[in-house]
C-alpha cells in the first residue's frame, strides 16, 4: 500500500505539466521525498535530438539545466541495459554536488534506465551519502516510476513538436509570436520589463558556400545549443528563420538586457564556428535590441518587429558583430 501511494503521487507529478523541465523537476522532487535517499538525478535525451537534459534534487535544493552537446558521447556510453549500481555511478558523474564539496561517488547509489519505444534515452540515479542504504530493494517501485516518467516525457515531446524548431531545438517562429503577444499584454498591465533581441550571424552565407550546407546546419544547431546555455529558463529563444534568431528576455531591465545581449554576441561569434572547423573562415554576430521601457505601451506586434529589424539593420550598417539598442 505504501508503494502504491508513492507511485500514485509520483505519477500525478509526472502528469502535472507539458513543459519538460518543470515536469521532470516535479517528478524528481516527489520521488525524492518518498525514498530513503539524499538525492535523485535524471539525465535524458529527446529522441532524434542531441539536447541533454539534467534535473537533480537533493534535499530542498535542486537544479535543472542543459548539458553541452559535446557530452553526447558520454550518454552513448552509459550501461543502459538494466538497473545496476554501475549505471548509478556513471549517471552520477553527470551531476555535481549542490553544496560546495569535493566531487565523489556516494557510497550508496543505484541507477536504472529510461526506455522509450524500446530505446534507452537516459536514466535515473538514486543516491545516499550513508553507507549500506538498500536502494536496490526499491527496484520494482523505481521501474514503475520510471515508466510513468517515460509516458510523461512522450507527452511533453509531442507537445514540443508543435512549438519547436527541429534543427535547433529552440521554439519556432509561430510559438514565439504567440508568447510575444501574451507578454506585451502582461507587461502593459503589470509594468513587467522585458527585452527583445534579433540575432543574425554575419556572413553566414559563406559557411554554406565554402564549407557546405551540412556544416551550415551544424553551425545553426550549435547556435541553438549556445543560446539555451546562455539564457535563463524563463527566457524565450526561437529560430526566426534561416540564420536569424529572436529572443525575449523576461523581467530584465535595460542594462541587464544589454549585458546579456553582449554576452550572447561574444558566445555566438567565438563558438558557433570553432577555429578547427572554420578552415580560415570567420563569422560574427549582429544583434538588434528593443526594451519595453521604450515601447510606450505599443502592443502592435508587426510594428515592434519592424523596429527590431531596424535595430539589427543599424548593427549591420555600423560594421557588423555588435549590439545596437534602438531607443
């Protein structure tokens, strides 16, 4: 009866949201509160994509983040054939202490795979800093909980297909415009600050012409990964079209937005096309920016997009690879 109660609680948490990260965080916290463990971590991939998701709950602390695509090879090497202590140890290597402490594998650790459509997509690690905690005795319960998480992930990923750009994993243009209309209304009523960034890669055509379209797609995909890691979870990044991207920075004043825009510019200009792949080619990044403080209540989306495009145009005309704030 106790385990059925836990399963019901955890399954309800898994069905609580169609947004991937909040759903998995809710699931993980619910499971952590029900087990004799110090913490739980979940590492998983979206099928046919390279985004690595990581959620960790330890006591009252938690984190939910994306891992760089360079770590994909580590997920490919996970022993995901069956639940085991070894799998738990390997999964724990993706985590890090939520307190400042030397990295160490806990003395009690257990891992089990997440299997979607017959293919492993990640795993759950349950751990305790106490010795000889019999976590493996909860194998049957953990497997049932893992199944409920996989069903919930299926639902989330189906939802994502409707709002996500397939190459970058960012939101698509139509979903971004829907969110923009919502935010304009909310900002006007509650005086909530936000900023818009229009991002365009300078001289990107040369990548396709000189290095090939496969490399062009690889760079576009990498830009999506860099944007996800540069922004907060509440921000809204989208692929606007081709090599153009648009970002909404929520609850962000002018100076904070400018600082963030400059960090994004530097990251994309230096990392989107690494030197070892560039064959001597260099590309930059131009960004046009608007802030809600200068909109004077304007809620006309086409007009705002025209102004944002003008800011980007000015960045290009001023020499490219820079941020221009249109006031």
